[in-house]
C-alpha cells in the first residue's frame, strides 16, 4: 500500500479532533472564565524503508488560548474577576489546579469554593468565619466584618498565580494545569476586581468559521483517500499485466 494513505488518514483524524475541540469551545461560550482550546499538530515522516517521500500528521496536546475575556459587573460581593493575566488556585481531586472562574460560594461551614472545588489561599483551603459583610481587595485579600463588629478584618488571601501562556494545559476536568506538572508559585503582581466576573474568551464567529474550514478540509482528505485507492488499483493492474 502506498504511504500516501498515512498522510490522508492522519490528516482526516486531525480534522476530526480539531472539530471536537471547536465544538467544545462553542458549548462553553457562555461559561464564566472559560479559556478556549485550539488543536496543535506537527508533521513527521512516515516510518519505514525507502525515501521520506510521505509525511503524516502527529497530534500534540491541545493548547490554551490565553486571550482575556470581557469583564462585567455583577455587584455580588463573592464574585471576583482577574485583571490581565493570572489564575485562581483551587483543589481538584487532591491536585492544585487553576481557573479564571470567579463565582465564589460559601458552604455551611464557611468553606470557600468555586465550581464545587475548594479555593486555596496562602495557607491552604480557605474557610471564612461567620460575617455580615465581605470585601475582596485588588491583591486577593479577603476581609470580613464579623457579626456584632463594626470594622473589617483581613482573614485570608486568595492564592493567585501567573504562568506563562506556553505553560498552560488542561486536565480531564477542564481546569488549567502546568504542562510541566507540579504546583505554581503565588504571584503578588496579579490583581483582581471584586463584584465582577470574566466571560468566556470564546468567539462564536471564529469557532463557526474554523468548523466550516475543517469540514472542507475533511472532505479534501476523503477525496485524497479515494485517489490513493485508485493509484493502488492501477499499480496492481500493472503488476498483473
């Protein structure tokens, strides 16, 4: 069989995987703090004897679009948006991961969470005491006015990190992780804005255009597949003759 088949099938597989990524982006176009993904692929020679006359597509882990989403005011004291680059640290299945989603919630025991995961501070998971008012400073410091008190007191500080865009990856739950693995250090330069949330950075128009282009790309790969079959049949006829 001609090695062209490897080029065709790997190209078609890349188009299908990329369509899955863009479909997931579209599905999360209204998800708070969502970061869009984009597919990454490389070219490699088809292994085997002979000349490197054919190449195939090798899929790489999807990359994360670091473009910021629009920030909008909510007026809710537990909402927080990160200004510029940076992420909140949360705990997912025992692993420290990161997110731009800032719609925080407080459990009955005072535990702070986002998307059902504990929010991490400088000293671990954050648990707030009973309070009548809460404020989030630009550096991530959480201050509360305890019941019966008249002044605000700082009680915890959000752990904020700033990884380089090329370091970003995602785990199976969709949270941001470091491609190198391990825990990222806190970055005091990251700033947040209380009473605001960041929208998804997905552009529905861009995703639809990319999906249509990939559909045409897949059709082209299938035409090449048929051509490869015709070439193989012609070669077989020549050998039989």
